[in-house]
C-alpha cells in the first residue's frame, strides 16, 4: 500500500490520509507518545490541503489513536487501541 494519496482512488482524500497515518502509527514510524508533524508539514509532505489533514486527524482522534493538545500539537497515544478495519 502506498504512502501517497491516490487522486483517482475511491476513498475521499482525508480517509486515504487517515489510513496512511494509522498504518505509520501501527508500524511504529510514529511511535507512541511522539508528536506528529504539524498540519502544514503533513499537507506539504502528502500533497494535500490543511483541511484534508485536519479531517484525517479527526478520524484518528475518533479512533483513539491520537490526541491534540492546544498550542502543542497532535500526539500518538501512549497505548494504542486494538486494530480495526480501515476508515471509511
């Protein structure tokens, strides 16, 4: 599976991005307790808009994978929940 958003993909871009970030979290690229790159950095790295990044992070918050601390950033939770099916 690619770490790039597929513009021709059947899923919305923010869903694709949420799946990419979730995979990176579960594989350890983004380790528990670490701060994720900022929204602007992720938007640039993935060729996406900041709204797409925010919506992807919202999915990950809802799944219990990340927490956002105002003025500090978004962090991977220290204890990951059980793996579920990819976001839809």
